[in-house]
C-alpha cells in the first residue's frame, strides 16, 4: 500500500513539473510574440521619439522630413527638377485605415515627371494636420501622394495642404468608404495651380525614414469643410512627425 501511495506521489510531481514547463514555454512564446508585434505609432511609448528602435535612420539620418519651410530662405528652382503632373486617371482604388493614416491605393495610378524620369503614383494618405510647416504654420490637413520610379525605386512625394473652407467631394468619397474599393480620380486632390511649389530632398516621414526622397510641397492649398476635417480627425488628429532639422539642405521654390 505504501509503495502505491509513493508511486502516485511521484507521478503527481512529474505531472506538475510537466505543466510548469508548459506554462514557462507558453509565457516565453507570448513574450516573444509581444516583442514581434511591437510596432511604431504616434503614441508615447512607440512614437517618433522611439522610432530609432524600428529604424536607426530615423535617429541618425541628417536629411529627414518633415521640415519647416521659411520662404525668405529659399533659392530659385533648378528647372531640371521641375514637376510635371499627370494624375488624371479615373479608376478603382482601395481605401484602408492602416493604423497610421487613411490610405488610398489606386489599381492604376497616374504619374509625375521630373529630371527626365517618370514616377508612378503608388498610394496617397492623409494626416490630420500637415507635417511640413510653412514659416511655422501648420495646415489643417495634408495629403501625401507617394510616387516611385519603377526602375531606380526612388520615391517622390507631392504634398497638398488643406485649409478650412468649401467642402471637397473626393474627401467625402474617401471618408465614407474606408475599407471599400471605389472609383475616383486623384487629379481631384490637386489645386488648379500646381505649377508653384517648394522642393527639397528629404525622407519618408515614417519608419524606415528612408532618405533621398524628392519632396514637392504645392503652394496653393485645397479646401475642406469643417465637417470633413472633423471626420478625418476622428480617425487621426495627431499622426504627424515633428519637424526635423534642415542641416545642409536648401529648399527650392518655383
């Protein structure tokens, strides 16, 4: 009888040990998964001050974006880099809340030409306030139209500022169809005057903060109604990176 009790006790201890080992493994797995799932955002713990944890370039790069444009400290545009826009392509586009902004991806994007090269529109996305500032002024909203040269893979971004005023039809299309695919024309995002802009070489404004990005900031803003701005800001109001140092760069104006 004593031998049977002893055997049962040993078996119980072995079972507890096995369960304990399983719990340790599960805990370790959960910890590893949590680390893997860690992602950048605009909050306190994983926001811009911590983006070097996701890409060292965000901290060490010296040609970062956005920047503050001081109109009185610009130089005349090198016309080899003049911007020519061909965005009038109506087609299907997927609208998504990607956790950082409202992003629109056309199936067939328009193009821009600069320096004899063609860049294709990959996507455009919105920020609840402009990331770049003009003489310290931050606009009510901005859309970044992200283009890429299919051969060199270099990026070129056209920024269109929005200020409060008349409603904009394409904004209603976007905000009312998040998670859907709709028909739209990116040309409707552009102001009538898109021949005047600021230009400089910077970076992506989110990790990995890759540099050598051609930035074009259109001087003429578009308008959005107070209701439209409020609707966008229900999704994102503070999804803008702080202004970065200009360092040795120059800003051109056309």
